[in-house]
C-alpha cells in the first residue's frame, strides 16, 4: 500500500478500473486531504456460470482514506459508470454523489433497493455548472453519448487543468440534447490543459461515428413498411433511441407496448427527466396488443444481449405469455453485440427466425449507431484540448495502445503519454506525469444484487466442481468395534453416465472397504499412521482419475457411532 508520494504537492490519479478493460470505470483524484471519485461502475462478468454476477473495483484504498473522500461524481448513467456506487456507499464512504438529471433518477431507483442508502445525498448538477471543492473546481460539460445527460468534466486542480471526457462522441445532430460544444474544450485548450484523459472504446474505427438521428430515417422506412408486429430491442438506458421510436409511432399512428421491467422503468424516468414528451398516451399494455391490427403495434423490448430469461429470449423461445411472433413480424435489434455475448445473441436470433419473424441486426442492417467517439473525433478532442500530458482511458489494453499512438500522431511528445492500467498510481505535477506505484489485487467478484463477495477459493471450488464432478463417500462404523454398520455408500455427480457410474461405484466401494480394513489392521498392531478420511479421499481420487481421466472433488465421511 502506498503512503509516500515522491512529490507531496502532486495530484495523485488512481484508476481503480476501466483502464485495460471495458467496464468498472472508477477514477480517483487525490490532492492532500481531498479525494474525488469520478464514476464508480461495474463490469458484467463472464463467470455467470459460476454464480458471479458482476465485478466491482476493490475499494480498500478509499475505505482506508474514507474521511478524505469528498465526492463521487458520475459522468453518466450507464452501469459501468454508476453500478458500483451503492457498494462504495455500503462500504462506509459517506459523501455526496453528484450526477446529471437523468443519472440522478437512475441512481435513486438503484439506491431504493438498499433501505439505508435511500437517504444518500445526491446533488443534481446542470450542464455547464461549476462545483467547488477545497482543492478542486469541477465544471461539467454536456457531451453526446448513447444515454442522455452525459457529461465530461473539466477539473481545475492545484497542479493544473485536468479533463476527463467520460464516454462521448461528437454528434452534430443528436436526437435529444445539445451538440457537443467544442468551444468549451477549445477555450480550456487555450487556457492550458495539463492532462487529458479520454475515452478509447472506438479508437479502432476510422470513420466518423454516425449520428443518432440516422436511426430515425432507418426506423421510419421499416416501421412504415411493417406488415406485422415490429419488435425493437435496445438498451433500456438509451432514451434518445426510445424517443425516436415514440416520435415515429406518433407520426405513423402506431401504439407502443413495453416489454421488460427496466424498459418500463426507464420510459417512466425518461418522461420524468423531461424527455419522451407525451409518451404516456402512446403506450398500451402487452395484453392490449391483440386489440390492435398487428402492423399498428411496436414492442420496445429489453434483452438485446440474449440475457438469460430476458424478455426477448422468452419471445424467441415462444415462451413469452403476451408477445408471440408469427410470419410477417419484424425484430429490429438496435444495439451492439457486446463481446462475450455473441453466442447467446446468435442463439436468440436463430430462435427468432424459427418463430417466423424477420430479424434485422447491426451486422446486416444499419439500425444501430455507437455512442463512442471514433478516431477522427478522438483526434479532434486531442487537438481542441492540446494537453501537455495524455492518459487514454475507458478501453481494453489494445484500445489504450492505439489511442496513445493517435496522441503521438497529433504531436504530444511520447514521454508525455502515460499508458496506465487499472491499479496504477499516477502522479501529476506541472512538469511530470508518471506511474509511481501500483496497488495490489484490484477487483471483487460479486454474487447477486446484495453484493456478497465470492472469494477466489470459492470460485476455484465451483470451477473444480463444474469441470471435474464430485464424489461423495459415506461409511458408518461402530466406534468401539470399528465394524462397518452402514456403507460404504458412494454417490457421484457429473462424472459418468448411469451405467458407467454403477460400475465405478461398485469398485469404489470395495476400495473404501479395503482402505478401512487396512486402517483396522494398523490399529490392531497399535501403530496408526493413517488419517482414514484423508486416505479414502486420496485413493478415491486416484481411482476415479485412472478410470475417467478426471480428478473429481471427493468428500469422504467416516462416522464412528
Ligand atoms: Zn457509457
């Protein structure tokens, strides 16, 4: 753990997550007795089959300095930016949370689930507002992204101006909100930006990102031509996309049914935040779908990632009570296929086709645009801000590398570009920006919404059970005579089919009996150097490994009554 810095007057920058991975964004800015936390998100886990729902940063560093933590500032309402705030608050960090209007509503909804967090001091900021702290002055700047009310932060610090872009793109025609005001960044650039930290997600894409409004024309053609029901799946947080569906439905005289709990919730919150005006009068219940001609109904649905038991997966399997697809219906998957989810999504698309529907998705149809800046926009951001130092953030390692190279191309000296990953401790002064140390282990695996940690040991055990199966052995003996009263019984799981199992179990029982007899004879000779249960465990494991090629978890019990 780091206590000493090389420069006491340096600003310490510590990414707890989001650098070297997409997700779990959390950045600490620390100056003397004050810490600001920019974003605090989670990472959806690819270990769901072991019960790990998601991953959050390890907050030890903050907990050890909890009196210094003065604010959590959320740049926008995506889960990878706000999803771990409740965990940080529950860990005993007691400070206000600053968020934009829509982010505030999402946060309140999340914190409602935790009784003692419902009183959290959430301070809603307006775009352009400056929030003063002891050593920092944070000015929020509206940026375009795939969720409304997204902000970049211009932070005046004692060592100089630091810009954190949050997630952004430069959209000349967003459906909601203003266009990104380049002059604000240009002005900061003229005043002098010491450090820029910028979103790296789409650095591999060379074309300028498409505007959100492109979707409007695409959807209009498709909605107008619909012969049957139209189902649109998207992220429930994409209020701008929803707004376009509502607007078109009004224009084309169609009704909208909402499928999925978060979709219902976020349409409500979107209206509360001042978007989706008049949406209420357009919404029908799922039960009412049958009361309308099919081509006059649009279903807005969650489940675009093929999530287990999500609304769309149930529709695809024909198991949704109210939404049944048939020939002539169209499904528009208006979202990105997040890496890692391709198999589940592919399966879902196959099943949607099996229901008779036509399915359109990003790889064959332009019905989704990304919310992240591509190379030309990232270059513009670098050129506007003209930072002395640069740290690429929000991206997998290769994205950070490419973004570093881009920064070098626009003229930032290579020695002023810091390629850091989560856990690195960076020190920034007027004249230097460098990694000075590294925190140990930086992530916590979370089981379930209540946030129970899963330790590495448990995870290893689950993996072991899943991959190699389990053998349970029970034997009851008379404590005095050591005669076997019951057993040995052997049960196996996940090792072999029934017929083979019977065969294996027969021999395994004989093996346990043999070990037990050996133990007895040692006792009779007055020299026991054998741990009976442990020997049974080792022998059974060896036996099953020889027979099946797997080393199962063996749980032997010898009860002496
Ligand atoms: Zn985002």
